[in-house]
C-alpha cells in the first residue's frame, strides 16, 4: 500500500510539473485560454432555448455570433434570457426549422439572414449541430461539456492545437507556430473580436480573392431555387409566433 | 483499488492469432458476458457443428447490436461471427499449417487476424455503409495519392506499428504482474506519462465513446 501511495504521489508531482511546464511554454509565446466551439457547446445553448420560457434566441452566422454583446442585451432587456445559436460561416435556416418543430419552444427569435442564406445549399448548413442535439446530446454529454468549459477557460493546453499529435505534425511538416486567435467565444457562445490582433494583410488578400472569384458580387441565385426556402421559412416563423401566442 | 478487484479487460488484443484468440484478449468483460449470458444459454457447443455455428453467429450479431442500434454494428458483429465460424470449420487445416510453418505461421495468423479486425472496425466507426465503402476503398485499393501520405497519416502509421510491436512482444506476458515488480519511482513515472498523454490529447470534443448509453 505504501508503494502505491508513493507511486501516486510521484505520478501527480511529475505529471503536474510537466503539464505546468508545457502550459508556461505556450503562455510565454502569447497564447491565452479559449473556449473551442463544438456541437455539445451549441447543444447546451439549444437546450436552454427550450427550457427557458423567456429565451431570446439569436440566429445567424458570424455577424450575429460576434456582434451581439450579452451584457448589453441583459441590461437593455432584463426580462429575457439571451441564447446564442448563431454559427460562424453557416446560415441559420436549419436551426429556425428545428425551433419551429419544437413544441416546447416558447421563446423569441431574432434571425439575421441575407438573400444567399435562402439558397438551397444554405438550407442545411446548421443541420449537423441540430442532428447532434436531437440524436446524441445527453445529460452526461452536458455534464462533460460544463466541466470542459472550465478546463478550456483555465488552460491553454486544453486547445487541440497544443496536443501531442498536433505538435508532432507541426514538427514533422515544418509548420509554423499555432494560429493566434483574434476572436473568442465565452462559455455561453457569445463571441468577441479584437480587430487590432487580426492579420490585416492576410484578411485584405482573402477579401480581394473572394471579390475576384465572384466578379465583385455574390453569385446570383435563380428565383425558382430561392423562393421555396423563403416560403418555408415564413411558415416556420408563423409556427413560432403561434406557439408564443398560445 | 478501494477493495474492488478490476479484472484485465484487454490483453494485447492486436497480437491475437485468430478471432477466437482476439475475443479472449479484447474487451474481456464484454466477451465473458456474451459467453456466459448468450452463447452458453443458447446451448454453446453442445449440439453439434451447425448448432454451434448458429450460436456463434447469434451471439456476435447481438454483441454487435449491443454497441448501437445501427445496421453497421450488425455488419460488424456478423463479420466477427462469420470469422469465428470459418475458424471453427478450418480448425484442422489451421493446426496442420501451424505445425508446418511454426513461428512464421503464428506471425502470419496474427497479421491476417489484424487485417480482418481492422476491416471490421470500419463498420464499427462509419456512420453508414456508404461511408464504410469509401473507407474500405481507400484502405484496400492503391491510388496515385497512396504514396503521398499526410504527416498525420505517417505519424498514425508509426504509432500503430509501435503499438502492434508492443502487443506482439507482450502477447505472453502479464502486464499486471510486470507492474507489480516495479518500484514506486518507476511506477510513478509510468503513471505520470499516462496522465500527461491523456491531458495533452485534447480534441474539439473528446467525449467518452459510451456516452450514448
């Protein structure tokens, strides 16, 4: 028994020392802990949209994810519980459809979408997360995610870029240091962007590339391919409005 | 630990030299449960050849379904059941070949079992048969890009090869007994390396595979 306790003490000390050394190494290079978005984090908020009767749910893509400030919403609309379901780079119709199909949802929806968001290929962009919430999310996953939030908020090494595998791949393929993020999510998925920290030159190049690709305009969508989704979305909005009225 | 006895659950499974050997080494608590509560109550091997084969197939099909309600798990169980049946049918031929080939035959048996087990894992992991077919195609059919493996693929190959070698070298050894003979310092460092490996392997979401239960 003494041998087991001695081994356990040595293991804890050696492991803690090694992990602290790795953590300090990355912090010394300017990295800070971040919450990593994932289907289970989204599903926690999706569950709150149903369970909170006073939920005000934000749907959209990156504009919504990073431009809505939770503290401002809470101070201006204290009777509502803000819930963020927007997703970076993905249009929100699949989530709107899911909320309309949820007989227990009684909240308010603020949905940000542009014309391209109604194109047929955009319809199911958020469906993987919706499917995850419907078929795989469980109380045990919720508990796991809540604990993971604390770990990700406290430790740089919780980010997969600093895993042993990714470090080995970077070393093998002679990649540079991991990406320094300039956008963050909090544990409720409300995002923030520090435009000063972004790589402005590469962003300019990316924008120029996109504009060149589309000839200065977004691709034109034929009316017949666009209108059915508008009609469907209108139906989902009516369903949600009717549910709130009952 | 705290008065509980935790039995061995895995015993160098990738060093198995046949599918019956694999199931004596892989997820031993499950295979023991399947044997005691399905295979033996069904009649085990008491009713002759065909009856035994039926019981093996039924046990493995239900073992597949135990992992999840999907046809891919049924296919995984069916493949293992079929391999167990074939092994039983070919038992005299396998024994005769082993006598002739000796150690080379054992190694060959091990490699063939490993190949079969890896092919079957695809059904276990893939969300549907279409994805499984794509993965099988990529695994088994050489293409122009096969030689240009990514860094991730090369590292996975090296790690898996080392793991297989360790399994093979340890196939007749008892890890528990070996660890019992180590001193506190060596044991502490082994445990520390495991803790560090676990903590430094975060993914986007590393949820426990059995959360669905």
